[in-house]
C-alpha cells in the first residue's frame, strides 16, 4: 500500500480498520506515519455510533415521513439500539414483523403504533433480538442455522449436508427461509442450482458457499444450541474433516479442525485419540507463534495440558517434552513468567539429556533479561556453557580481550566473503546449543558485563568458522562488526562484517534474527560511516520484525534505538517526544524492563529539553526519577543505563551553561566507560 501511495500517478486508496485492534505502533500506523512524513495527504474518518438526530433521520427515511412525525419512534429506536447501525436496522425489521410498524394501504404510507410498540417485549441487546428473530423461522431452518453457526462465519452446502445427514437439495430448501430473511448471504450464484435441479442431477463437485450476514447472527444461531449439542457437533465436525487431512503440517484448515476438536474434547474417551489431539495442538501452537498470535498459541498449549495424563512423561515422553517445551516458549512470549517458571521446573526434572535442558535454559535466560535480572542470566549462561565444554574467561583482562580480537580478525581476514557465505550448515548439536546460549546471553553481557561481551561474540565467530553456519550466524557477524567499530580497532572491516551479516540474513532467510541483526548493524556499525538518519527506517522494520517473530527483547531494543537515534540525528523535539511515547508504551506493554530503562532516560531528556524551567542537577520527571532508578541500575549492575544517564544529564547541563557540573558528570561516567571497554555510546564526552 505504501508503495502504491508513493506513486506519482493519481490514485485514491480507501481502507478500513477497527481501531481497537490497531495501536500506535502497529505496522499500519507506522505506514501512515511514513506517508505523512512524505507529505502524502491522508484523511482519517472515525465511524462512531449514530447520534439521536441521525437515528431520527434514518427512521423518517425508512417510513417516508417527516422527522417530526418519526420523532417518537426515533427516540424508541435510539434508546434500544444506542446508535448501533446493525441493531437499528434489525430492530426496525422486527417492529414491522410484529405489526408495530405497518403499511396503510389507503394512505399508501408507513405508520406506527407507539403504544403497541412499547407493549412489545423488545430485546435491548442486539444478540437477544437476533435470537428472537431466528426463533421465528421454522424448526428445520433453525437446525440448519445451528450447524452452520458451528462451522463458522462462512460455510458450504456439502459440510451442512454431511453434518445434518441429509442430501444437499433438502438442506438448500431448508436454508432458503434464512436467505429470504437476509440472515445468510450466498457467495455466488451456485446456490440456485440445488433448488432448481432434481437430486440425481446435482453435480458431485458442486461448490455452494454462504456466509452469515453479520457476526451477531452467527452468535445468535450458535446460542440456540445446548452445551452438550455444541460439544458433540464440534467433535463430529473435527473428526470428519481430520479424516481428509493428508499432511497436518501443510493443511490450511488445521486451525479450524483443531478448534472443533478442542471444543468437543470432553466427549473423547480413547486415550490414543487424546494423544493425537495433543500433537495437533502443538502443531497449531507453533504455527500461531510464528504468525505472532502468542495468546492463541498459549491457549493451544493449555488445551494440550488438559488432555495430558498424569503419567504422560513415562508413557508419552517425546510428546510430553515437546508440549512443555512449546508451552514454556509461548508463556515467555505472553510474558507469563510465573507460569513459565512452573512448567520449566517440571520439564527440567523429567528431561533425559542435557541438550534437551539447554533449550529450556536458553528461554530462562531470555526471561531473566526481560525482567532486568542480568546477573542471573549471565550466571545461568556460564554454567550451561561450562557443561557444554565451551570455555569463557569469566574475568578477562583488557590484554586478553585485545589479543582475542586480533586473533579472530586475522582469521576472518584470511577468509573470503564468498567462502563465508557458502559455508556448510552446522551439524554438531552441542555446538549448536552453545551458539544458542551465547547468542541469547550476549545482550545481558553488553549491558551488565561489557568486559565479557567481546569474548562471548568472539567465541561465536570462532565456532561459526570452525563448524559452519546457523540461523544465528548473521547476528554473530553483526556483533563482531560492533566490536570492531566501537573499539575503533578497524571501522572499515567492521562495516564489512555488518554488510556480511545483512547478506547472510537475506541468504538464509533467517527472519527470527532480523530484529537482532538490524539492532546491531544500524545503531552500532553503519553509524560510524553513514548518517544517523539512514538507520531510522531499518530500526522501525527491526521492531516490527521482532514483534512478528516473537523476539520481544530485540523488538524493544530496536524501538528504543529508533527513538534515541532520532534524538541524536537532530530531529524536531515534538516529533521525537511523540515517538518516545508510542514506543515507550509499546516496550512497556511487552514487559521488556531492561530496554524500558534505557528508553525512559532519553524520553526524560527530550521532555526536559522542551521545558522552560527545570533543575538539570536533579532529574525527577514524569518518565525518569534518578533517586529511584540509579540505585536500581547499580543493583542490577546495569552499566549501560548508567552511561546513558550520565551522558544525557551531561548534555543538558552543558546546553544550560553549567560547565563545571557537566565536567563532574563526565568524571562520573568515565569508570563505566572504562569498564565497558568503550562499547557504550560515549561520543558527547569527547567534547569536554
């Protein structure tokens, strides 16, 4: 859409969305913001409930009379519908059906009897009204609509006939009253064929499809079913559709099938069928996770646990382990840290090999980082790596770090980019597990143990060169590029590594690492060679990729860096402030406390710069209070936040002419810069 809208040729695009499903940091709103920045005119209309005057006008138009004549009926309709357009139309039709509104043949006009209307038992909720109207249909039509509602918003004649155990012609005939009342709408003209032809002449491959005219109609029809009827019909529908599935991994209707089976699971008696349904729930949970539907993925896992027997680890080990592994991951993605911890404890107690435990340890490390438990994350990672026989110097000296960088740089410069791009996939499972742990803990080391960070990255580079590539290899080379640039060891080669990371990312289609790679290459590598503004849009893309793929940690970092780089790039403060608010809410919503700490520092900086009067020596603002946050940073050993805070506070005091205090802040920041091997953003300090 953005590409079309940017075209120089005349084009008007009309679109609609539900504002309760689209927030300020949704990809759609990002696109709208980008178009507005390019001066492309956009007009947004908010469709609200109808007001009383509009309802009066609609009633008058419907009765072909004046607004004054329709006023009393209009008041009645508005009070019942509260301006809901669908409810209003159905209410008017209901009043006609019940005789409250009638046609006067002598005067050839519509009239109404308000006394009679007020005496009617008129539902005040749209769903109750629809149930009342559906009950006016003959019993056979009601039964067919019940089954149709169970199938879904869209349904077909063949499925209805199969579920009702009737032929297609009879079903079409029994559905016709619902079509006449506009409860159901045919999707094409094929619906006439079974009504016109004899049973024997109806083609076997005939496709007749319908949809409910409104979701409230479907809900009302479904409500006509008794709970036990719902369960049995759902189970029957799920079983019949599953029988035609050849490959569950590639079946497009698998979600629909599993949803039917889940709603009828209590009717399942055979344990073997329950185990099959657990497997199906794992498959759709993984599909939902990949699609970014994390809440749905968690529901499928919880359904799997309902079906699991008490001795499942003994009788169905692999299935149980896979269910717990999937559930732990989606619990993390849903920020359900307590539930995640419970499932992880159970799984770790039953896992038979250390490699199986490593996947859970990796998720626990991510959870620690999300909650700003950086030391716990690093300790768990080092313990796990030690058991994998991967040695990392826990307290490296600067000389050891420099020597390791030099050795790895020499090794990589001896390799050609073509050779690195054509490397073979990594096959050693223990090395793969080590790479995963190293990649996961790297951000915690960068923030809390920057002396350890280079060694973690260098170890990944060495393992990748020795054993082959993994989906995380682009991330490995991106972080190595960061080290070369930030330490000013070799900025040109660092940028080459950044470009290699982007090329590998594209070649491997490693979408789950896009947020990580973009967050490293664009704020920390290319900025040493290219303008800061060039990094802004890629960071937006990185944020959205992280949200879509479940990389919430690096989605948050991309959002934070997008805002902080906008600030350093010199964009207008009111615009930056709006971005800070949007992404601050987004980062808070996904509960990434570590990234939120960084973000709030810059958010407070931008806010203070727009104030006429503030105390630059004591920050106690709406977004950051140093009396609360500085002790928290020290307790978490969050050295990156300390550098960010002192840097921004220094800038404000420098701009305010408070030079002596700015120099004191520079001195306070220096120990953290030295400890971090100058991997943190320290460029403002160079001018003092």
